[in-house]
């Protein structure tokens, strides 16, 4: 017999799945792309995938990516303060161990040299532009290449068809505004989409104006290291997204996307005022001015070819630029009182310029007893990384002069390219689904303008094999084994540091580093009923060649310690996750429209060399939500509780500090959200967050904090806060 997987029938079936009485609160099944790079029912993929769609983002009043993923099991986004969120954490590994892509465009890796005057993070994505976030858990390099060591976050912004009727000419226009007390910010978003003939267009513009995100109100509002309140900053941002797609004929569609993002922050570093780093060397008049910019242009072509080699070809080329401009001002006493510099401006700028090409070919065909969906393709990325470091002396004996400073790493150009192939195969009358993938990647880095640093080259072959077995229409199980890798970053390869003093340490570059590697094993169970869906997964991830700072000698011949990055460490992370989505009207005969969410995530990890815990591994966490949406969809809301266990003692590593890390207390936080549609075109949303004013810390904000650390209150999360939004669709 032959097997035909009809995509249209699949999509219609998914939209109609679940409880009609639940008023489409859940479909209990959905289509995902990130697990296989093609549209598949989530029940047919052999990996854990969490989905955050635009509806969930709006209902939770999420204003950044951290808030958007906050309730997903095993997922978080560390970072706080002046430089914001650093990157995603998936099952215990964060930042550059997780691949992030927006509309198929790879985002530059984070740059964090450790100083308090320079960070370059790349996660300022405007949530009002987002249609969908898919979080692919576990090693994913066979699909997405380097940096997908722990997983991949695949983000898609809105397209015109997401807002317009399926066929015919149409126009969509809306305005949205909101206020949020946590940072005393307001936003305004305008959206316009249009289809005229074969041309689809979209414009989304968002302006935000606010301040620093508040810590808990119990912290002291003083100057100095004991400050308990966040440093005061004025922050505003603008984001413009433009898209145009033209259907040339039945087979060819082309598109052009442009996006401009700009964020400015200006404030006082009050927590550093009066800080005496050594006798007589005191910081005063501390302030900062920061600007983050991002620009991208993408051209894409979708060809429904139906040739022998491929049914569909989709390719795109992108130019992406991102900048982080940091200006830090301070005054330190000059000789003879101290060896300071007077009043100065420390300029620390970083820039990435990337050109990216990606092509994917898809082919579907029947064999005698099976059906196959083959995907294969290639991607090529060049990236130029540049640092501009200067100290400008504004007052004092050096006033009007400037000192050029060496960057933490040399300016460099890197090239990455990869080829991949995978097969999604349906056998045994589609009861058995097999997925196999193979990929080759190459990476090279070349420092510019210097002969002091050697070029670096590395490559990797990664594979995966997964299977789903549908025991019945409502019960399936899956298992997979997959590989991941991360090429050394420029910071890994070329970071160099040496003090001018006769004491201290020397940090040497190491261009011979090998890629970090992982192998992940996962198995799970999925149960779908009329009243809900249940997902259970257990996993084990094994890591090797971890890059760590290593002391090579106590004396480099000049009386200084010698350090460098080395591939020395091995680690393991394992855990379990459970998720449930329930239509309570069907399950318990509750009022029509009642529903609930529940999830729990357990993760443990350790360094296999010394047996110590991994600081980035999250403690036990759970989430429960009880919600209601009335039959007409005119009003609804939910109460959600997130509980996180504490992290203390042996939960922390002690390898690099002399005293124990401060304990991160456990906590439970309650959020209440609601919406109301007084007329069909107007929606009002409101939220009360941390409703019981709990004082708590995220464990990621306490990594490396010793028990006598000053200003711990400055690392707390916001106390009770609220937000309100109104959206009108014309």
C-alpha cells in the first residue's frame, strides 16, 4: 500500500482537535518547524519542543524574551541590570550554548569579557513583532550547526498572512498601547498589513519609553555598594519591522524583510559611588550612556519546483549588523593622593557585521510501505567582529587627551558553513515515525591587522536518530539520540590580558581550541485525550571538551600567574520534565471555558572532572495556572503560580571562590492576568504580577555571589507590580 501525508488535511485536523467546549483554549496538538526544519505535527517529532505563540505572549503581557519564556519548563533567560538579558538557558546551559535564530537568521554570539563596562548581548527582540517562539530542547547541531550544544530557540516574526484573511484583497490595522509599573514604562505599537493582488505587505512600529526595572522595594535607596535599589536609568527603544512578499506565479514567491532596532539607556551607577577598590582609589561621579543597534535586510525566494531532485526550494540571503556602544563615566583621585585618572569617559564599543546565505531543499515521496520527507541544504555565514576601546580624559591633568586601549580580543573575521540532510520517514501505516539527520560544519577565524595571533580552524560532524511510535491514536512514545557542538568563540580563542603592575596575572590566547561537544539521550511519553494532553520526558546529556579558564603556571618567568583557555572539562546534565494541559469543562464538568496548565522540571548536573555542581543548572521548579475564557471570547483570565526550590551549599560549585556561594532561597510567585473585549475590535488586558509582594532572587543573578557580598538586595526581582494594555483593530 502507499502512504500519503496530506499537509492540508493535517493542518485542518490540528485546528479542529481538542475540546470544542474549551473554546479553542487548547488544540492539544500543533504544528512545529524547529524539530525537523519542516512542518510536522508535534506528535510526530522525537524531541521535546515548547511553543510560545503570539496569543500566549499577549495574554501574559510579556514585554521581553525573558518574560515570554518564563513559564516554560527547563527554560529561562538569565541577566539583569544595566546590560539586560544575556541569553537563553535550556536544561542547565546558557548563552552561547544555545542557538538563537530570528526568521532563519543566526544571531551573533554574546560577548562578555567580564568587566563592568562592556557587554554585547543580542537578545533585544521586540515581542510585539513575534508570531512564534519554538524552543528545541537538547543537542540540535545536526539541524542548526554550531552553538546548538544545549538546544535551539527558533523565533519567527509576524508575516502579513498571519493577520489577513486567507484569500483575496484585505487590510489589517491596529494600535496597541500599554503601561507597566515594574519599569514605569509605556509603549505604543502600530501594525498595518495589506494584500493587494499578489502583493502582501506588513509594517510594525513599536516605541517604548521607561526606566530601569525595579528591584524589591525593601532595598535601601542609597549611594554605594550597599545600595539595594536598581541603579536609576532612563531607557527608550524603537523597533521598525517591514515586510513585502510578491507571488510572481503559482510556483514562485519572493520576499523582502527589513528591521531596525535602537535602544538607548542613560543613567547613574549609584551602586559604584564611593567604591574604594584599593586604598585611596575611590570611584565617584559614576554614570553611563549606552546604545544598542541592530539592522537587518533579508531577501528570500520560495520555489514550488516539483522536480525530480526537490519539490520545494527556499533560500534567503541576509545582511545583519549589530552594535553595542557603551560610555562609562567616572572620577578617581589623581597623584599624589592616588594613581587615578581624574574625570574620564571610558568608550567600549563592539560591532558584528554578518552576511548569511541559507538554502533548503525538500522532497517527499512514497515507497512500497513507507512515506519519506527528505530535507537537505547548505548555509554559509561570514562575520566581522570589531572592538573600539578608548579612554577620554575630560577633567584633571590629562583633560583633552585620549588613550587608545587594546580590545579584549583582536578584531577578526570568522567564516562558518555547513551542509545537512535528514529524513522524516513514516512506516507501519504511519504508526512508526523515524527521523535521521547528518550534518557537516566548518569554522575558521582570522584576526585582522595583527600577526600576533594565529588563525583558527575546526570542523565537526553531527548526527541524530529519533523514533516515535503511536501505540494508539491517543498514546505515543519517543526516543532520540543527538549530537551537538559549539565552535570556540573569538573570546574563547583570543582573549588576552596582562596587568601593567609587577604582580597579578597574564592571560594568554589559545587559537588551538577544539569545539565543545555533546551527546543527548531522551525518551518520552505523550498522551492526548478529549480533556487534555500530557507530556513526560527524561533526558541525559553528556558533554566533553568544555572550554574553561585554566592556570598553566604559578610563575610565567616574570613573577605572574599564567592562565589560558583549555579544552579540559567534562560534564553531565540529566533530568525530567512533565507538562499537562487540561480542559476542565470536559474533565470535571466545570463551567465551559475552564482550563489549567501544569508543569514541573527537575535538573541535576555536575562537572565530571571534580564532581562539583554546575552553577547554571536550575533548581526544581513547577508552574500551575487556572484559567477561564467565556464562550463568546469577550472576557477571561487566569491565576498562575510559579514555584522554585532553593539553591545552596553543594548545589553550587566552589572551584573559583574561597567561600561558599550565597544561598538562593526558594520562592513562589503568583501572577493574575485578565482580558475584556467590550466591543469586538477592542481588547483590554491587565496583569498583577508578584501579587503577594514576595521578595525573591533568581538563582542566575546570585552565581558567584559570596555570603558577604554587598548589595544583595540590588539583585532581587521586582515586588508587586502591574501592567495594562489596550489594543484596537480597525
